[in-house]
């Protein structure tokens, strides 16, 4: 396919995209394909990168960006330019789906895209010109009039049909584009490609697992989709990791082994203390309402119920008594059930490097995300991206550990911010949605100018708010969250997330709603993120924008 051509790789800033990129890089290495990698964090960077490189490259690969807009319209490429798009954002723009010359979509065969039929949204431009009257002098005037009347009727009918077709087309496209959601993880799609080519390695499989886990941690897919995809990966894991246990070399120093397991849904607990992890995991923190005095008491009761001494719980997990660690999962789960935490167990995978390094897939997701959104400036913009990408290689454990330390800071910051928002009643009901705005000067506010961190905060806050409020109507509402973006330029970053319900399909209608509200009020907004439900907005336009959003969704 691309043997003789240099390829430009445009990769979005999310963990799933990084994992897909690692798999593709490994495949390119196998086949000696030359490529250039350019990280892009939004539409502006994507357009700039394309303009800078379009003369040297004919082949562009886009990872987790580009599927949900009309690429040809935005980039205006030459006819001999080709795009391969591997993007989990849905819905895919219809022009991208039906353009099979310049745009090749990489999607899993069984992904249901629900794309409208071609004839419902595209029609050939019929000759709409009025047929000129070819009057022949010989015919009777009455004959002429009759022919003229017939033509008028026919033309009117055609116009009416076209108007009806256009109205129906608008309706079909509105239904199709109304909600934003996510399809199969791009890393999984790339792994599938490697597998079909018989080039899949254990490292690639691990990256596919981390890509899927990223979707789960960021709450982008339903529980059902997660469990189904875990099942698909589990078959690959047993194929790659079924070494005979009693072989002498079953665990050599440099070997790597992936294992399926039912693990605790506690963030980073194997690299932290159990106490810190319980306090900073959104699931346990929200269930126990840890922002209140009552909640802290419940936490003590929970630990007492497990029979775990505080001294043990508060020290590093690695240093805990081995006797306690052996059936820790069962003990925690049994007590969690009594305290109403029925979903503390989750299906996942862990990886062992050599003898002593063990990580679960979610550890890697938290660490990589934190490296990517690290706010302590070091060097140029792309430094964070490269560091995050490097941390995914097993040779770079020092970078991974640095990521784990940053991730703990991030989770603490999120939990403290959630607690202060709930205790100071910052979450207010605006009618059709809940709204919360972080003020300049709030601790850690800089961290939340980053999209992934802000989305995580919003999801944790909504979970906690739903657990804390007595108002039944508020429990079913979505949340809009705003944080200062750039103080000098006077901008805020705003994200909208769907309601927190058991049966939630994770579909998000805020992308379209934000566009409409900005349009109707002439608000100065920037729709630069690949997630449509994240926008940037001038601070002084915020109130009119929110008013428009309220009336639009009421």
C-alpha cells in the first residue's frame, strides 16, 4: 500500500490515539515505511500541519481526528492526496463515508455506523433550467397555451418534490448528526489490522488493551461495549500468553506477560496506599460521600468492617502485610457490597515486566494522560506528547513512574475540587441542565484548562452531585462545566456531559447545541477540539451564550 511513499501521521492528544500510533509505528518499522509524526491537539493544528506538509506528502493518516467533519471541505486538498482516517468519533461525516476516492475510513467491520442511505442525502443536480419554449409558428394558439400550462404544472410539481426531498434530507441529517458518541477504540482497530496481516505482537496487544481502557476510564463507551471488547481482547491474550507455567524460563528478566483479571475499581491502588486510592477514586468517593463528615465516618466504618488496621491501609500498598494482601480483593468486595458499592470489581488486564513490575491497564491510562496534560512547562508544546508516547514503551519505566506521580496529583486535585464545589453549592440547576463554573484563583484551576482533565473533573463532579442531591429531577440532568482558559485573552473552556444514569448510552447532544447557541447569539467561540462538546468562549459572552443554551434545550 504505502511502501514507496513517505507518510504523514497526524495524531490527536488522547491515550487511545497514542496507543493506535504505537501499533502503527511498529507495523511501519516491520515494513520499512518512512513516516513523519505530527501531534495535533485540535482543528487549527490539524489544518496548519496539513498546509505545511501538503507539498511533500501525498498520503496522510489521521488518528482519532477527522472523521466527524467534511475533511475535503476543510482542507481543500489536491486530487492526488489521500487520507486514511482511523477515528473513534461518531457520527462519521456522510461525505467522508461516501467519498471512496480520497478518503479511506478504517473501521471495524461489525461497527454499526447507522449512516443514512446515499439517495436520501445526495441527488444528481437535475437540469433545473427552464426548458425554453420552442414555439413552432404553425400550431394553433390554443394548442400553445395548453402545452404551456402543462409545462407550468410539471415544473411546479418538480419544485415541490425537490422542496419535500430537501426537508426530508434536513430531518435525516439532523437525526444522524444530533448526538456525538464513540465507536470502537482506534488502538483496537489498528491491532485488528496487525492481526489480519499476521504481524500482531504482545506489545501491540497491550497497547490495544490500554486504548480500550482509556475509553472506559474517560467514560466514552457503555459498560456493554466495554465488556464485549474485553471479551474480544481476552481471546487474543490467551493466544499470546499461554506459556507453559512450569517451563524454567517462563519468567525471564526481560519477558512481558499479560493476564486477564477481575480487579478492584480503585485508581492506582497498587502504586499508592489503599486509603489514598479509596479517597481519590470517583466511584468510592461518590458512593461514600467523602466530602462530608458523615462520609468520612462511613469510610472508617468501611475499613473497620474489612478488619484492616489503619496503619496498614495508610502505608504504601507494596509495604502492606502479605497476609493481608492475599485475599484483599475478596475482603474489600464483601464489605463494599454491604456499603452499597456493588460494582467495585471490574474486568481488566494487567501486565508483568520481568519479576517485579506489575501494572494494570488503568494505571497506564492515568499515567499517560497526566504526562500529556502536564502543566509544568518543559520545552516546546510537543514535549508532553512525546513523553506520553514514550511512557507506553516498556523500556521507559522511569517515564511511566513519573506519570504515575503526576496522576496521583491530578486525582487529588480533582477530588478536592469536587468536594469544594459540592460543599459550597457551586453546582446550580439552570432548568434543562446543571451548571458549574470554576473561578480564577481556585486551587489547581490551571490543570482544568486542559480538556481531558476538565472532562474527568466534570464526570466525577456529576457522579458525586447525583449521590449528594435529594432533588430527583436534578439526578437526571446533564452538566455544563466552565473553567478559565486563558486569563490574558479572557477566555473560558466549557464542556457538556450527558446525564449520569445507569442505562446511559453515553451519547452527547451538547456539540450541536453549543454550535446553535453560539450562532444565535453571535458569541465569540472557538470550536477547536476534536470532541464537539468542548468549546472555548470569550468570558464576557458567557451569560448570553448560557441564556441561549437554556432556551434552546428547554
